């Protein structure tokens, strides 16, 4: 999974990190600035990945997320998959590869849609190790 995530980053591709746990905000923000990717800690924009053909309307709702002219991200990385099943469904519908930390309580339907599952319980030590390994 780290190789999959690192590949678009090395090729200057577009990676989108979604984090819902407030404990990880600072670590994820540091990683996003270091590698130059998009980091969204709240994911308030439903339909952002599936409606990328109408970016003007979406950008007006939240100006900080901008992939360029009608471009989808090369990969989506989710740090708390059981809370963000809507992001998983949206990325799967758009055929965007997903890497996500998965817990034992994630629904099977969401688990099957994740391209690269990373088995972890989302402790802060894992997120720090994950950040440094990419």
C-alpha cells in the first residue's frame, strides 16, 4: 500500500487524503505539506469525486480543494474507513484506487471496494509511522 501511495507522489500525481479523526489532523497536515497533496480533514463535499465534470459549482462550495481542470485524483487515501463509507462509494464509482486503514468493524461492502486495505486499528503511532514511510 505504501508503494501504491508513493508512486503517484513520486510522479507528481494527485493524491487525496481524507482524515476524520481530529487526533490525526496535525500529522496529516504535516504530511500533506511535505509531499504536496490534498488533505481534507472533514470531507463535507458529497459528490466531489463523481461530479468532477462540474468543478466550478463544487469549487464555489469549498475553494481549498482544487485538482485542476476537471481532473480526478490518482488515488484516495482514507485514514478511518468505517466513518467514511461515502468517500469509499464515491471513489469506487469513479474508479479511483483506494488505500485505507481498515479495522475489524468495517462493513464487508465497504471493505470489498477498497483496493489496498491496510489492517490497523488507527492508533496515533500507526498514523505517524504511515506518514514517515511514505
